[in-house]
């Protein structure tokens, strides 16, 4: 899944459009918000030892221009695939959690269970 941080002052939808362009060569139009996600599957440890946990706004988008191609830096392969191919594709833990749920949902939306409750 293309993604990254928003530039200073950039709204989340614009960041999604820009990151998709930079990483895949596609100009996309966000059609709707699939959900906002975070937690352990979004925890990353960098080579220098720094750790962070991302919060991700995931959008359903449609391509409106560009040519599908990897950027060679953040992405090494880009392609369309069917839900039936998910088990054969190398994905991040976040994508491995989200994509099956989103792809099997009729409206491409999914809310994970809530893990916090008041005591």
C-alpha cells in the first residue's frame, strides 16, 4: 500500500494523492475513507533503532492518470491483484491485516474491534 507522512500543512487526502503518485506513478482520486487504523501492526523499528507506531488514514481511490511503475526507492514492485492472490504476495503487517478485511467488505470499509474500555 502506498503511504507516508503528510508534508507540513498538507491535508490527509492530498498526502494520499501525492504519496500514491510518488510511489506508484498513478494520479488517483480518493473516493472515500475506508478507515483510520493503528496499533501493533503499524509499529515500525528503523535501522537506527528508532521505533514508532503509525496511524493510517486509508482511502479507496480510483486512478485518473499516470502510468503504473515502482519508484525504485520506496517501492520495488507495483501491480493490481485479485483478493484471491493475497496469500501469495509479500505485504507489510499493516497491509496483511487491512487488505483482506477491506477487500472482502462490500463497501470497502472496516472498523477493527476496540481494544480499550474504561475500568
